[in-house]
C-alpha cells in the first residue's frame, strides 16, 4: 500500500478545499492520492524529503476509515453522496481488491459500532501522536472529515457536533470553527426561480456573489470566479455525486452566472 500517496492525497484535499470549496476538497483529495501513488511503494515522507513530515501509517489509515464510517452514519444513514466520496478515495488510492475490502470493513465497523465517535477519533489521535504527526496533517485530516459531511450539501447538527469534537481532540478546533464560519447548508435552501426578475435585483445579485455593493470591479470578478468554481457541475459529476446534487450544482452555477452578468452590465464592465 502506498503511504506517500495517502499523505499527498490529504494535502490535495486541503488545497482543493481552499480553491474550489467542499467539492474541490473531494476531488483534490483523490487527485493528490493519485499523483502521490505513481510508481511509489512503501513508507515515504510527505514531500519526498527525509526528516520533514511523517506519513499516515497502515493502522492510521484503518482508523481513518472507521472515523469516516461513524461520521457518515451520524444522521442515521449513509447517503449516496457520502458513500460515493468514500468509494472515490479507495478508487483513487488504486488499492487492490483485498485492501479495498479491508477498508470497506473498517468503514462498516465504524458505521455500525455502538461506540461513540469520540472513541474512534481518540484512537486516531493516539496513532497520529505515535508517528509525531504535525498540526498540518491533523488539520488536513479534519478537512477530509469536513469534505465527507458536506458531500450531500447538508451538515446535520450531529455532524457539526462530531466535527467540533474531532477538532478538539486533534488540536485543530480553530480550523473547524473557520470551516463553519464559511459554510452554510445549501440543500436546505430552494434556488430562486430563474424567471423571477425580483430575485436578480442588484442587491440580490451582490448577495449571491457574497460581496457588498461597494466592492471594486476586481473584487466582483474574483468573487464570481470563486463562486463559480465552488458550484461548477463538473465537480459534482466528477466526484460521482447523486443526480439531485448535480442538478442543484447546475442551478447554482446558472444563478451565479446570471448575477455576475447583471452586475457587469450595470457597471459597464467588460
């Protein structure tokens, strides 16, 4: 099994999360694992240099899947999108059939266990301590947890509690708080009808892009690019998410484009 691939995949998740929102984190995680696993074997350092960063151990990988199983079941069931996220990890790690079954069993163990999430995340924290994992690695692992719970575009209250618990145990509570500060449940909101001109008043358009009317033209363009990346339907399709989530992404992408065009015309931007 390729542990350098795992570590680089975790870094990919963090990078993807910063640049393309939750869906970007999912794809970034998978892309990073794929890039890190080409032609490599055995234990390696995170960036390929000796003495710089520990990597996730075999036991750590198993404990990670147990945590993912417990977290996915926190709202009473594992959604199709959450299952697709976990499958995408195994697919892009390029695991053999035996290892995939082993990790699937670990995921199912966490999912079906009567032990609380705290039990699993504490075990993971102990393993991370044994390999002297840095804060950066702990932060990225929590980012993977965040990516899982937002795969279905809705964070259940119990998932919120578990994420905060993970942040506390892993020593990255600030990063979990920052995640929630910038996230809102999209699936709980109905996209406005495209035919309603009221929904695309100048005030509403600025709100859709998440900027004030006093924003500069450069800030308007930057906000549009960021929002468009977050909701691009290709990300949802590439992550293997459900048809409903893909359709929601398409509607959001169209709404963002229309809001940007409205502001651009009002300002005479090119």
